[in-house]
C-alpha cells in the first residue's frame, strides 16, 4: 500500500468523539470491509445517547440499487440523528464487492453476506437488537434473512417484491426501457441485466423461487410496508401480515416512480425517509448501557491481481472513494475515473469497477470516487443541489488529486464518460499536474454559466436523426395528444441540435473569425491551454453519440479540425452505445487508458 491509512477514515483507537472533529463539512460514512465486500457504517451521532437498536439495509439489485444509493445515505444520516447506527453493503459480485469464482451455492451466498453484515453492525454499534430495512427484492431477502438471524425487532419493506419470479419479470421489462438505445449483446442474458452485469444463474434460480407473499410465520413482531401506488399485491400482502398477528403499519411510498424512473432524474423520496425514520425511532430500545460502539478500521480487499482500499478523503473526510492498486510492481500514471451523472462510483453495470481492477492487474493504480452529493458522498455546503456540470465537481477532483499526491501516486490521468468526461476535460484545464485526459462521449467541452442543466438532463437529448423517426411515429403523436410529451422541451432540444448542425456548416468562417462565436472561442482557448500545458487529450466517441453534433459544431465533420492540436487524438467506436455497455467497447476504453498511463513514469 502507499500510505492510505492516514486518509482512509481508519481509526484503530478512535472513539465516538472523532465525529466532532470533521469540521464544517459533512463527513462521508465509515467504510468497513468484511467477507470480500465493502460496507458503509453510520454511527449514531456523537451528541446523542444511542439506544440498543441498529438498522441494517438490505438492497435490491441493478438499476433499483443504483437509484437507491443516495436514498440509503440520506436515510442513514437521519437515523444517526435519532441515535440509531446503521450499515449498508454490497452483495458478493455486485457494486464494489469482489467477484467469486463459484456461485454454485446460489442465493445462500447473498444470505450469508446479510448475516455477516448483521454481525459486523452488532460488533460496531455494540447492540444486539436489529431492524432490517429492505428495498425491492431486498425486502423479501430481509424477511428470509431475519428467519436465520434472531433478535430482529422489526422489518421495513420499501416497495417490496414479495415474489422473486414476478420481480425478475418486471425488472426485465423495465430494463428494456432503461436500456433503450443500448447495443444488444451477442448472447442475450437469461435474467435481469444492466450493461455487462448479470445475476449468476444459481443466484437467479434462488430469486425466482423466493416467495414470501403467503408466509405462514413472521420473523419479526413489527413490520412496516411502504406500498407502491396501484399495486394490488402490496395491499394483499399487508392484509396477509395482519392475519399473522404481526403489528403491521403501511403507508404509501409517495412518488416512487419519480424516485426509481432513472438515476439521472431520480428524486430522493423524502416522505418515505420520514416514514422509515419515524418507524425506527418508535422501535428503538432504551437500554443505553448495553451499547459500546466503536469505529471501523477499513482493511484492503484482496482480489485476483489487485487490492482495493475504501477511503474517506478531502476536507473533513467529506468524499468517499476506492483505491485499486497492483499486487506487483507499479507502472505508469495513476488513472482517476470520474462518475457519470448520479451513478455510484462502480458505474453503470459495474463498468468502472471492472476497468479499475483490470488496470491494477496491469500494474496501473486506479482511483474512483463519488462526487459530493452523489451516491455515498454527502453534499458540499457551498455547492448547489444540482451538481451535474457544475464547477464544484472540479473542486472535488482537486481534492482527489491532493489525496493521490499524499499517497505518492502521481502523475494522474483523468477519464470519465458523458458528464464525467466533461468534468475530466474541465479539470485537465484547471490542474497542470494532470498529464492526460481520456473523455468518453462528452456532450460538450464548455457550457455557459447560465446553462439550465435541469432542462438539459430532463430533455434526454438524442441524435438529430431520432427526431425525424419520432415525427413519423404514430405512437409518438398519440403520446403528444395524451400530454405525455413535453413539447416545449422537445422543440428546444430540436432547435439546439439544428443550431449545432448549422454552426458545423458555418465552421470554416467561424474558425477564421472566432469572435463571431463565443462558445467556439471558449472551446478553442481551452484546447490551446491543454496544448500549452502539454496535457494529452484522447477523445473517444461512439458512432452517432448525442455529443457528436456538438463536436462537429466545434471541429467540423468527424472533428477533422482537431488535427491542428498535436496533443489530441480522436477515435470513433462502431457498434458502441453511449454507456459502452458491451465488452468490446469497454475493452477499447480500458486499453486506451492503459496505453495513456504507460506513457508516464510513476513518481517516487
């Protein structure tokens, strides 16, 4: 390792008063590793006397889990303020957990991880009495795990999937919507998929067999069900619980569709958080003498050819990240991977975790982290609620670079996809120690300060050709008549695309007279700055990506005017979608990062 323990939030002799020294910044929760996975522990706030109860989060999988990541963080913080400690974690083979060689034990693998997490939470919080909060298929798994655990005082089930078979069917249907425009895999998966991430067949078989809708006994005396609107199965399950003699409380999961529709557009379910905190607080015991809480010492996860250490870093330990390092000799620069939108740092379909580990196996350290107010990093007090494309992300990158410098892991190569590509490019301009940037499918290189980012995101911009396809679609016009399409926003996006196309055609004139276009002037200046600093720029686009019109508006058809910058190269990937969800596209990205990193010599 390279001296990470001083920054990692690992405090072997820490007491609860350590929480009071975090400064004005809200600190990230404490990482803890166990049984090949990583969790985040939130202790009860130091100013409160903790009771004898702690909360274990049991997550769903895939897209649902991705949307819930920020939800868990906000809920953990509110529980902590009520004197209730909590732990959230990844199942083996998901998120930032290690992969297994053998999944023959099926769903028992995930159940064992729940039991291990419960023991870790009991050890850290010093309490024995647990509440379980499950989401989606995680609600059914929490129910079954509680049967084995004992000492479970209550189970909260948020938008529960009481039938695994039904959940698989619904997930696959929703995935087809969420993955619209994705390149199809050569061998379609037999179950739920998100990019390259699939559920191993043996675990999938266990999920399909899971059904608690007609359970004969309840594993906890108190159950809260947050029901989805219009789902008769939820109402029937609540009635069934009452027949078991369980203290049952139900409430609507308000605006669940706004929460789970899309990671970019997901709205944190504040009302649901309030219901869950109220329920947990009412069940909290008062035997404070039983609790002897401690803070975790995070140890590295040891994988196949790499080690990974979860760390807290930045001012007041406000950011959460994971450092991937080779087990053998180090080579080249350190690659810093920047997240897309509001995705957690493991990335869509775990693409970022995979790339970081592949680089570490090749001898190249890699670092990924959650930006402030994204997934598991709390917000910065001076940043807006909407952080996408905001300069505050460049500040986060600066603190990440300072962390790597302290670990003697310079120089640095930055990379990201979509909005992460934009931040990588902006950071390459701001920080001279950045030796290279590898932006993938950036929407643009510079946005005006008054850009309406919410409108930009909500518009779900698509290639110009797709608008013509929609105009010819009878289904599209039916949706317009039903009021399901934001016509004003669509017109605005179409106008933007047409303007970009027009600028591309006028580019020879604008290049000769750059004062005619302020945007072109800014972008030209930025690329000149990169060239003057000696920063290498390796741009990657999927053919037909939504960012290509903006590229061509700045640099001509297929970006031919980039040839004037000796430090810049440009590649287009055929048969690749915006998220690079296929193995060949991911491999190209990884190979380009490896080639770029090996151009540089590691610092001593």
